[in-house]
């Protein structure tokens, strides 16, 4: 407040800095009306008030009553400030609720505020609401009037449409007149279209039902409708009645489970429960029981029909008679079983070759024989099993069988080399199947049997060897008979017939032993005695036999017997039995799991190794050791020939003998003094004839063999 003017004064001070120091200030004092003019220039609306106050809340300028309030403090109600600017409510000096908006200067702390009574501020809004209310009321009245007018029109149109819909529902003709409402007319057009489509659908449905009934009633396969859960027949066509032997009335009094074969009931119930639980269909092969009690096979395909709520309404089933096919399958299976039994009995394997895929397949026995693990293999892999020496023959046989012009039935014997290196003989029989004609004729399948013939090949080899031996022995026998005849006649011509007959009978006894036993279970002593039958008078004197009572297996008896025959023949021709003083020791025995047998000659003429290896030597060495998996030592010592066989007892003796040897653990002697029983009666008292038997004439005859 000015001291002289007694009026509010305010000034603007601007400090002036020189060299960083405030040296002086520029000050200007302004009259209070300066701000009043500014406030007046922005005259607020009627009833509104504007005021400018300093930081001490002194009024500096006001829009009304300026002279009365300049310099005075603002009422306390208007000092409430929550921030630099904002809006708040207060009660003015006249007690009226008012709204004030203010803004404070951060530089000077002065405030500018504008306020007005709330009633004044809200008056335009209330007037607007009243105006809007009146307009809304008028609009509502207008809408109600229009609605009533339109409602009558629409009601008449809807009534018309309803009558048309009722007519449509009852199947009567629909009215063709129009209504004032375009939408209703559109609806009427749709209803007329629906009526047309409904009629077409009804016609189609009637046609479909007629077709379905015809297909159901006149179908060649059985068709039925059954009730879910109970399985009660609802409908059955004539084909189904014929299939099971019941009339339709008889079936309608039964359920499908009543005519189901007992063994198939559990599966039938399970599948129907699944169908009712949501599955769409199932297809099963099952048996039905006819009225006459016969079980018949059928393929049953079942679908479920649901109602509008999705619940199962009925089951529809198609029953196809497959009884003939099942019987054929059973017959085929029985035939396959018989074929498999026959193949197993004959120890045959079956195989198949696909020429287009070049794949070989076979059953378990064929896989075992050919030695390949997989059920199917490329033909190249199978050919790797064929022995290289036989491969060309096998390929030629296959090519000849697959020749479309002149196919040959395949019958091939060849060797295969198994994975472990073992060589086996096999025989294959095959026949190709062709399709097409002329130049288009091609082999599409090639099949047959395979058999392991290793044992047969070994028998054939032995038989060939035996045939040679039989020829050899026949010649020897004739030489012996000739020598016996000459020696008997020279020694005692008067009783020639009797003595010659006895010796011939001794030779026959040896042959009888071989034929009678077929080399099965031959005791070693009997075998030695039989092979030395024509020297029977020397057994016990010049021929000594030592060994336990042992029985040889058929294969070993055959081989060892042939070797003994050759040894005896050579001893009589060139060895210790060709003189009157020579001796032969034949011994055998077991040592643990080993069988040993020896032939030792003493005091005979000097011996030397033969210049060539003849058939007799092969029999004494190779055949004997190969047959018993043993070893033969043949020593041509000057003092006398020695033949010694060593082999596993398991490969030479009968099984019972091997068990007894293992149990007793010791050799068993044939008699207490190591000698065998006395010679047969046919040779008793013949020891005196030994000199005549081995005279130079006898030797000459034998050497001429």
C-alpha cells in the first residue's frame, strides 16, 4: 500500500548482473488499475468472478467491486489450495455453493482464480435436459402412434402369414394374395417355396421308402432291424428268414442273441454296447444257429440309427451268408495241415520264388535246410549258399524251369555250404506257374519242395563202395572155394565131398551172420569169428582173440568187418597165415571214452609195403577211420603187419554199451583167460588141415585173384 497515495502499489524488479555480481536492479512501479484493465478485457460471463491475488493472498485485481476489495485478503474459503492449479468447491460470502478454478505462478506466487455459483453453472444443463425431455416425450407419443398404426398392419399381415403356415402344416393350399408388408410378402414367398420343397421332399421320401422297402424285402442278403439293448427283432426280410430257417413272426418273438452261436455271444454283446456308447458301426464274422440246430457263418455289418436327441433308436444289420466260404477255408486249412503233416513226415520244406521281385521265401524247414534266417530273402543271397561247383547246374535248372516256351520240371541235387561251413546235400523239386500267352507269357511264380539228402548221399556212397566190395569179396570167395576144393581133394580125395561141404557151410555161416543181423548190434568177438570163418580151425591156436564183450553199432560193424576181412585175406595170401608157423593176435578194449582194436601178425614171411595203394588198403584205412571218426595206423614191419584202430567209443559202440562203460568204468572180458569161446562145430577138429590150406598151391590160387 503506498504511503503517499494510500493505494495499492506493486512493482517489477529485474536484477542486473555484471561479472557474475548483482550491481543494481531495474524497478518499475505499476498502478493498480493496470491489472484491472487486463481483467476487464477478459470479462467473464454474467455471474462469474475473476480475481488476482499475491503470494500473501491480498487481492490485487478483481472483475467486480474492485475498489472495495483491492488490497484486502481473500476469504479463507477461497484459499484452500491442493496444488499449483485445480478446481474445488466452496461457499461464497453470500452462502452459495460455488466452483472455483485457479492457477498459481511458480515465479511470483501470485494466483489467478475464476469462480461462479454452482446454480449458475448448472442452469444451462438443466434447461437442456428439460428440452430433451420434452422432445423425448413428443417423440415417444409419435412412435406410439406410428407403432399402433404399423402394428395393425403387421398384425393383419402376420395373421395372414400364420394362416398360410397352418395351411402349409396341414398340407392345404396356401393363399396367394399379398400384404402391405414387403418382408411378410418375402416370408410368404419363402413359405410357398418351402411348401413346394416339402411336397418334393415328401414325394422323394415316399419314393425312397418304397425303394428301401423293396431293397429290404427283396434283397438277396439278410437284413434286420433290432432294438438296442435287448436285441429284440423289430423287422426281418425273407432272405434272413431263409438263412436261419425261422419265419418273420418267429423272429419277432425272439432276440438276435437267441439265435447267436454260444461261443460268439460275449463278443456280440460287447460290440453292441460299444455301438450304443457312440461307435458308428461294426463289422464282424459270427455264427448263427438255425432253427434245425445247424451253425452257419455270416458276415454281419451293423449300423445304429439315433433319434433327435442322439439316443440309439434301432440297429440296422446286413447279414451276408459266408458259410460256404468258411467251410472252404476250413477245408483249405485241413488240407494245409495235411500237407504240412505230409511234408514234416517226409522231412520236406516248401519254398516259393517270385521271378518278378527276385525274392525267395520258404517255410521253417526250408529256412533250416537252406540256412537263412529271414522268411524272405533275395535270390542272390540264397545262391551264395550253393556250393561253387554246383552253382552253374542250379542256375541252369532255374532258367530251364522259367522258360516260357518249353518249361521243364525242376529236379536238382546240389550241395550247399551252411553258415558254419558244413557242406550238406539237398534236393529241390519245383514247378513254375505262367500267365499270359505268346510273347507275353511270363513266369509269375516258381515253387516246390526242398529236402536234405545228405544221409541218402552218404548211403549211396557207401552202397557204391559196398558194391565194389561185394564184387571184390565174391572174387575172393570164389578163390577161397577153389583153393578149398583143391586142398581138400589133394589131402583126402576119398572124403572130399564131406569135408568140402563143411568148409563151404562155414563160409555160409559168416554170410548168414551178416545178413541176419544186418550189421546191427554185432559183438566184436562174433564179428572177428565171422570174418575169420575160413580160418576157424586156427582160432585158439595160431589166432588169438583178446577183448571184453562189446557190441559195435551198425556203421562201425560194417566198416571194421570189411577191414578184418581184408586183413584176413591178405594174411592168408601174403602174411603170417600163409605159412604153417605164423600167428595172429586180434585184441580190443576201451580206455575211458576211447575204443582201440588191433591186428598183429607174428612169425610170418618178411613183409614189405605194397607198391600201389589198392582197394583193400582203402577199406582197411580210409573207410574204417571215416566211419568211426577215428585213426588207423598201418605198419608194414618186416616181422609182421600191424593194423591199429583208435576212435571215440561214442562213434563206434552201441549206446547201451557206452552207458555201461561210463557206469562201470572198466573193461569186461569175454572169458577169464582173455580168450574167446571155442570155434563153431563146423570147424572143430580142422586144425590139422591148416597146413594143407596154406600150401603153395593155395597161395598161388589166391594170388591169381
